[in-house]
C-alpha cells in the first residue's frame, strides 16, 4: 500500500449526518479584509455604444473632449477608469489634445491608435461615440452582441507588425533634347569611316582608328 496514504484511526466510524434535499449549506462569510470586486456601472452597460465596444464592434470610440466632458457617460468613464482598465479598456488622448478615445484592448492595440492619430485617421479606427450609439440603438436583431458567429479573444491584441518600406522605382529624369542631339551626332560620326588621314592615329588605317574612337 502506498505509504503516503493516511490510514484512519481504529474504532467505529463516526455516523454521517443526513442532509435533507431542502437543506443547503450556509454560504461562506466574505473576508472582511477583501473588498468586493468593482462593478462597471449599469449606465455604461446599458449604453449601446459601450455595448458595441465591449464586443469589439467597433473596437474603439472617440469624442471631442470639450464637448463630451459634462455628459453622464464621461462622468462614468472617469469615475470607473480603473474598473474599466481591469476589464481590458484603454484610454488615449489625441496629439492635438482635442479628442479622447476609449478602446477595447482585446480588439485594438494601443499602437494602432497612435499610428492612426499620427496619420490623421484617428476617427477611422475610433469612430465618433454618438454615431456608434445611434447606429447600434437602431440595430435591433442585428445588435453586435447578438452575433453568434463572433469569437471572443482570449488575450489582448498583439502589436501590429511594422510596415517594411517598399523600394520605389522613381522614373529617371528626361534627357534634354539638345543633349540627345549631341549624343546622336557623336554616334553618327563614330559610324562614318572618315578619310585615311583622319582619326586619333592618322595613317594607321581604318580598323585601328575605329578601335581608338571613344565609345558613347
């Protein structure tokens, strides 16, 4: 017998208490020193734009900071920023300081937001909050959260692969017509045999003079 198995004490076994089907074990008391997990406010969970953000459709939304800051949604986002970060949400402020972005890091990497902002295409990656709110609120059975074919990622999205610069085949500058005429004239002069006393070595014969002519 395995020596690691603990043998019971000798003697009569203790009776097993009977539990009726209607009885239930008392719930364990919560640890007084552990605070309950923070909860995303219901106002955000009920918001169509935020519902789309939670399922990555779209993966990011944006809004003008000055116009949005006094709205209830902005207050919820600020007050529950840490909770949202734990849920996988990221926050970004545009380079010009005018636009704020909330994005789901399961579907959008922070680097994608930065690159879009630098390229002047921030709203293409993070469409306006109000536009998404209106679109999803009117979606009915086509609500993004009802899409059964959607696959939920199990980790944050990886950083995008840096684009490799492509070699450009820049067209060569056109040669001026005057230069082209000079080249053609020189080539024609090289083709004409000339007199026996002409060429780099007069009197040396046509073959040697043709060999010694400069090549264009």
